[in-house]
């Protein structure tokens, strides 16, 4: 969500704050070495690995020495020193020329290749210092150029002038005693050498002081010495600042001081610290209060931004145009859909601008009605807007609500637009639907009467089909019994003749009687299958459950099929998996299924092998008996068809394989009675695997 007229925020210059901070440090410095340390640290703030050094002339020896450096060893710093006029030293030549000089190749005693030397000082006056920096070319960076222009005059001002030195410690003592803040000169361990009067009040107790004052000053000395020890353990070449809590020995109240410690060298060469203690007790309290106020302000701003973002997300999530106006009716904020109707775009043409002005005029007129209506918090009306992009008419319903402040004054107006195009179209469609529903109702009534008549006919036909199916099943059962009785007699007499009960038979007679016996048995098998399927459909196939072993069952199956196996000349084998337990099921039905599957495998396999495999799946407590052959296989399109009644892959009268098409249907139904199933995996031309899955312990239905 963006306000309609947002002004860009100017971007501040990136180096101004850093340069101002360095300028403050330089103005506060009164010693060239400390000034050089600030300059070197500032120039390497962004690239700490660069080499930087600042040199100046020693007032005692007139020798140019390194005051401060980064990434240079002590030996390298000492090697940079030179005497004025020393022509063999490259830095001395730079002073003679009085202009920056770039050293592309290594030149002793310079630290590395790619350095630039810059003289520092006032224009037209001898150089007061020399700056040595890492560089990739003869051009100075903006920071280096700025430093050379501002640090040189500062170094020149720090050079000692004859006649300005003041001798005598008494004057120095009087000067520091006039300072309102405690001032001390101490060694690095915190032992004081010089202290002004205010410092003595905090840290020294006279012989006639009270016990409380002596304890307070002793505590202050320990705290002060500890603070100076922490300063000495760090970098002693820079000014260190730290807040220090002390006790007022006179009043006994807590005080907060800011300790500013600056390292100095005494005339004998020893390092010391000049410490100035500024009383910031009131400042600390004010800072704490200001910080707390600032924190609350930041929290309030963060909450306000969060609420604004939440409001923006809410407004942007509204699919309808929404506008927030000020009390005078001016638009303050709008969501995306409203911008398309009321906001001017840079690429808008003249026609689009006219449409936008028309929309804004309509909206202003609508708001005027709300503002003129005293005591009415809401106003609803119809607006005819235009799509600026296409010129299409948009019938809108606008609802404007007043936003009141805590005192009841008007602070804003929220207007929500709703496109009525869909509602109007729905109303037109509703009229058409009503007209169509009248015609449809009449047609439905007629169709309902016709459907009821057809349902009655279907019900009667279903009853007739059920009666015909029952009659068919009864007829098949009766006829099968009628066929089986004389057929058993025929098979019996044929067997007696083959055994020679009526005398010896010649070969032709035996051959004919054998054919009669074979065809009769085939006919008996067909009749038995028909009887089985009718008994299963009628629900008269009982389950005879008992305990039996799978190895013995497979031996019986292989023994019964042995004559057929011998004629097929196939490799037939039976395998038992590990730990196949005894089962509790209908032994005859399991045997009938396995016999049928093995018979089919032998029938449809011309060469190769047939394998019977029995395994036990302990996880599901089920047994599987699979029959795998290398026969003709079954196409995937026919793999469900073969399990239907009287169905075969080739059902034509000229098919190559005989059978009734009931074997697999009976197998699947018998397996379902056992609580199992028969599955098939087959690839045409490679073979098939039929698997019987049944539980180890069957349950009676």
C-alpha cells in the first residue's frame, strides 16, 4: 500500500559521518603521535590488511621517524626513519619534490610494492609530516586526498615554537587545580604522580579524616587502579574511555565518572597515563531516562509500523476497490483495485485520463452526500464508473463509513466499492433459469412418470430373470444328475470290458473302448464342474474344515497328475518353502484348486517346465501355493476375462484348446469361500503364474 503522492527520501553522503568523527579526534589531539594513530586507524578501517604509516620530524633530533603504522613490524618502522637531505632514501626525495610520489616496484626500505608517499603540511610551507599508503596507482583515493588536505595543517600547528615553552611545575600545578574535573598523571599500574585538588578529594584522605572517608577513598583508589590496569592491558597507543562508578567521600553518595585516559611519554622515556574524570552522574541518569524514552519510542514506532503493515496487508487482501479519505474528501490511501480506477499512471493516454477524471468526479459527488448528511455514520449509493483501460462501464455499489476520533470528530472516511456486474448478470440469469425451470419441471414430471413405468417393467423383468436363473440352476443340477448316473454306468461297463471280464479283446476293440473311457471321463468332469458352479451359486457348497499338511497334499496332486505329466514330457517339480506349517481349512477344496491350476499349466505349456511352490507368510499368517509355467502366457486385456463363467481367451468354435471355461471361475469362488483369493501374473509368450492365497486357519461363514 503506497500513498498517492510519496516524496523520495534523499540518500546521505556515505563518508560524512566518518570524516566528522575523525575531525573531532584531530581537534581533540594536542600531540602529533596521537593524531597519527587516529589517521592510520581511520584510513585502514575498511581494508585492515592495507599498509599505512605516518611520519613526522622529531623536535629533539630533527630526524624523521614513524609515529604510527598498521601492518608493519618494528624493524620496518625503524627502517622508514631518515635524516633531512638524505638523498639515498626514497621518502627524503619525496619531501624534496613536495608532491605525492607513487612507487610501483619495491624500493628499500619501503615495505611492499604498490605504495604512494604523500607530504603533509600547509600550502607553501615545509612539510610537517609524511603519509605512506598501499596503492594500486598514482591517484589518491578520496579518503587519502581528504586526509592529506586536513591533517597536514593540524600537524603543522602541533610543531613546537621557540619561546612558547613554559618552565616550572608550579604553573602547571596551578593550571590543573583550576580544572573542575579530577585530573591525574599515573603510571601504567595506576600509581599517581600528579593529581589536582579535585582528584585528591576523591582518592586521598588526610591523617585527620574520618574512618568512613578513608574507606571511601580506599575503595575509589582500588576501582580506579583496576580501571587503569584494564587500560594498560589493551592498546596503550590510543585514547581509552570508560565509565567508572566511585563514591563521594564527603557526601557518601554514588557518583558516575567517565574516565578518559591518554598515554604519554615522560621525559625519562617511561609510559604514563593522563586521566581526566568527568562527572557524568546526572548525565548518566538523563541518558538512562532518555534511553528508556527512546526505547519506548522505538517500541511505539515498531508497533505503529507493524500496525501499518498489517493494515496494508488487510487492504491489499480486499479484492474490491477500497479508498481511505481525509475529512475534506481527499484521497489518502487506496488498495490496488482502487488504483486501477482512480490513480493516474504515467503511461495513461488522453482517453484514459478523461475516464479517470470522470471516476474521481463521481466519487467526490458521492462523498459530498455523506459529508452533508449530519448524524449519518454511513452512506450507500450506486455509482456508474468506467474502466480507464478499456472504457467498459462498471456498475458499482459504494458504501462509505465515517471514522470518528475519541472526541467524536471526523478523522477519515472509508469507502468500499462492490462491482455489481456479476450481481446484475446473476439476476438476468436467474430470470432465465426461472423460465427454464418451468419447462423443465413439466418435462421432469413426464420423465418421472415414464421412469416409474420403466422401473416397474425392470422390476418385473428382474423377478423373471431371477426365476429363470433359479430354474436354470435347478435344470442344470437335475440334468447333471441325470447325465452322471448313466455315464457312471457306461464308464463302469467300459472298465469291466477293458479288464477282460467278458473275455479277451482284440487291439481294435481295446483302442475303441479306451477312447470311450477317456471321452466319458471328460464328460463326467464337465458335468462335475457344472454341478459345482450351480451349488456355489445356490450357496449349497459346504466347508469341511480339518487339519492337514501341505507336503502330503502336494504329493497327492503330483501322483494324480502323474499320467498327464508323463505324456506332456515337461519338467514338473514341487518345492516347499521353509517352515510351512499344518493348516486348518477345507482340504478337498484346496486340492481341487491346485489340481485345476496344475492341469491348466500342463494343457497350455508345450515345452519348458512347470513348478509348484508352497510358502508361508508369517507376517499375515497366510499360505501361498503358486503354479508357474513357461507356456503361451495371457494378454493383459484377457487376464480378468478368464476368471468369468464360461469364458476363455479364445472362445471361437475353432479354438485350439478345449474346456468349458468354468475351471478358473470355480477356483476363484472356492478360494473366496476359504477366505483367500487367486492372483495372476503373466506375460504373453513367456508364461504365467497362478497363486492361491488362503489363511492358515479358515473360518466358517
